[in-house]
């Protein structure tokens, strides 16, 4: 494996509460993600998956341990795709995709960058639509396009399929596979859907319930790009089973 | 107009016509000093110069007051949104100031700052700035957490957050506030004329209240002020919608 892009060493975190006793969220997390690797974090609700993404983004420092992430958020080479899409409703898809370039004061080749990002996320023909006119799947693809417009080296995805129906989720998943393949970003995504985690990732990191530890790591050895057929293969089913077992062990 | 909408109008129109008919008959039978609807209508039709002149004077004060209030309110709201300490110190005072019955102290204010045209505008502005400042502050502050997080991911500057997120975000609440303020502005302008004005709907009403000589005109003024108030609300709302259409997804 090539050099790590992301390294968490003994990371622990807790949130303050009204009673003054902090609620531990992350107990001790050790994790390394190599260049170009796609890692899925799966775990039960409330296992601090989003907190982990916040830490990777450097939104706040962990209470314990160390977070190394290169390049960091300030560089503009890190992008995050939000669970609720976070598209600005008063901007068209195109203008939403342009926003990161505006914020980062990137002026060169805006048009080309936007066109390419829209193309990659398969929303090119919806550039002039407003978010309110898009279905859930299209809105998600638009938010992927926005993340891709800066050519991020690190891509964080928060519950990519959270609110999508099964059929839409599958088509978005296939689009995402192409996107991840093509842009070669180091990617971390959190989900509670085991099948999608296995399909998209090189490694699935199973998290235990709160306070969260790494309950196990399952390697998905299947080469890329992966196609729909992978879903029907025995190796896929085996990986899914392994992840489920690991989750059960983590629960008990 | 569809049949369903026509239906919506029929019942209240018939009810109003019925009430006016009862008033007309009762007035003519009892020979009361209160004028009957046909007399008022006749006065409105034949005495239009009187009504137009006075409505114009009041309308000028209402529009002037509304515009002044808009300028002051949006500057204040921006200040509140930009500097939290200023907001924490002064926003509660703004809310508390509504405990003062402004209608009751308007005459006192007029005595203090004079009863000229500009002081009437100033008092009118004070009467209607509250819904504007509250709605704008609310809209500027209450942005979607994920939208804010998105801006933070790209290290957006304070001014980018303000102009590209907070300002477009507040247009909806600003429109609602504008509606309320326009209503207050017209009422405000009438009330302010109670103390010292020689022209305007309020000035006429108060002179008649002291020494009733022309009850038909008084009722005509009531009708005209209701219509003019409504007109101000609708027109100012329409203008605001037009100016803000860029940020109103439904308008594009």
C-alpha cells in the first residue's frame, strides 16, 4: 500500500452534556487509509460515524489521540458530500457546483471544471435545474458534482444513500463507483448499509456501538471497476456475511 | 379564474352585499345620523379630489416611513448577524421595545421631535421597523447547519458566508416581514397625523372626532384608508418579490 493519506491514532472523543458529565462517543480508533483507497465505515446509529468525518475534516480537534489528514480541509483539496445534500435552493445545479470555486477564489477554467464535474456525476443535462426540481437521486448526484469540481484528493461521504429508495440507491451507487474510480480520490464514507459498503469499498471498517471502537476490518479483494454483476457473486455475499458477523460480535 | 376560485368569492361577496343592504335599510328607516352605504358611495364618486389629496398625503408618509424603516432595519439586522456581541446586547432590547405601546406614545414623540413632514416619516418608520428587523435577523441567522458546514469546509470568509449564504437565505422571511411592516406603515402614518398634521386621512378623522361636521366623509375615509392600506401592502410585496426573485427558487 502506498503512503497513508489519513491516519487516526488512538482517537477518542466525547461531547459535553448539560449535566456536565461528558458523553464518550469515540473510545479508541486506530485507522489508516492509503492513497486512492476507498474505506467504508459501518456501524449502528449513534456510533460516532459523522463525528469521525468531522474530525477528519478538522472541524474540531479530538479529545485524545491524533488525526493526520493530508491534504487538510484548508487546502481546498478535500471535499465532503453531505447527507442532506446541502444544495443551496436558490442556485441552479450549475451555480451550486460553482460555489466551491467561488469560495476558494479559483478563477481559471471555471467553465471547463464545472462541465467536467457535471459530466462525471452524470447530471450534465440538469445544470440549469433548481435543486427543488430534482429527485433525490439527481440531487445527490448534483452534490457529488459539487464535491468533484475542486478535484479533491480526499473525499468524505456522509451516509450517501441515507434517504434514497432502494432502486435509486443502487443507480447512485453505480454512478459513485465510476466517480471514485475515475477521480482516484482517497475516500472515506460512512453508512449503515452493509451491501453498499461492500460494493463500493476496498475495506469495510466495522464500528462498535458507543463508545466506539473498531470492531473489525474486512478487506474486499475484488478489483475495480465493479459492475452490477458483482452484487450477485459469491465473493460479494461472503464479504457481506463477514461484515454482518463482525457487527454482531461488536454489538455483544 | 377557475370555478372553484369563483365559488370562493361568491359567498363572502353575497354576505357583504347582504350586510350593506341591511345597513342601508336600517339607516333609512331610523333616520340615524350615521350615513348609509349609498351616501358613502356617492361621496366617494363625486368628492374624489378630497379623498385623493388626503390619501396621497398619508401614502407619502407611509411609503417614506416604510423605506426609512427598511434601510434602518436591514442595517441593524446585518449588524446583529455579523457581530454576536452586539446582537446579544441589543436584540433583547429590540424585542422589549415592543412592550411600549407605540401608538400611545406617537403623539408624545411628535411633541418632542416636532410635527413636520419628516418627523411624521420618522415616527412611522419607528412604528414599522420591528417586523423588518426581527424577520431579517431571523433569516440571516437561521441558516441550515449543513449549508454552513459546507461553507466551512471550503474555508469561506465571513463576508462570503454573509453575502452568499445568509443574505439569500433570509429573503423568504424578509418578504413576510415586509408584508407586516407595510400594513403597520399605513396605520402608523394615520395615527401619526392625529397630532398636528393638517393634511391626510388621519388629520381629517381626528378633526372630525373633535367636531363632527361631515360624517359621510369620515366613513368614506375609512373605506379609502382600508383600500389604500391594502394597496400599499400588495404593491410593496410585489416590488420586493421582484427585486428578490433571484433568491426565490419558486419564482425562477
